C-alpha cells in the first residue's frame, strides 16, 4: 500500500495516539514531517522525536506530551492544505486558531514555521495544519 499524503497520515497517527493516551507514536520520515514536528516541539505540543533507521527512508518516533494532570495538549489537529486543494495565505490572512492560543504550521520559502514566526518574519506560505 502506498501512501499519497504522508503528512496527513502522520497527523492522523498523532491524533489517534493522543486519544488513547499513548506515550509515543511511529510515523514515516520525510522533510515536511520533520519540519512539522520541529514546530510542534518548539511550541510545546510534543516532547520530541527521533529518527529510527528501518532500511528504507526511516521512521520518526514521536514522544507525546500531556498536561500535569494528564490532559491532552493537542485537542484538535487538522490538515488544512490537502493534496488535491492547496491552501496558500498571505501574512495578513494567516489563521489564528483559538484567537492565538493554538498555532498554524506553514511551509514557507524560508522553511516550515509557526504562524507567529511567519508574522514576525512577514512571510506567507502554504498552511499545512492547525493545532489547538
């Protein structure tokens, strides 16, 4: 079985793992997935991730993070730009999930970054996903 959208698959695996309170989840490795995980780590939604060799492209083992009383830090994790319908936004039109409490992950010409950093650098790009 070949997967068409590896990022959507990774987001679904993380969403399913947080709903069952797992400590870690394994995803397929590619550059966009690593960029999204870097943003999630920097914004405090996951503890971290590591690359695991499997003889092919590799796997990413993501350590999930929960609140002090065990509550989910990731309530919604939605893929915005899909394979069949890409969504691009200018810096003034970037979405603000939960009025700034959540984040949007963007793929820009300067790399994958959060909406806060994109506003700071005044760049727009493809909205990959939103996390709240």
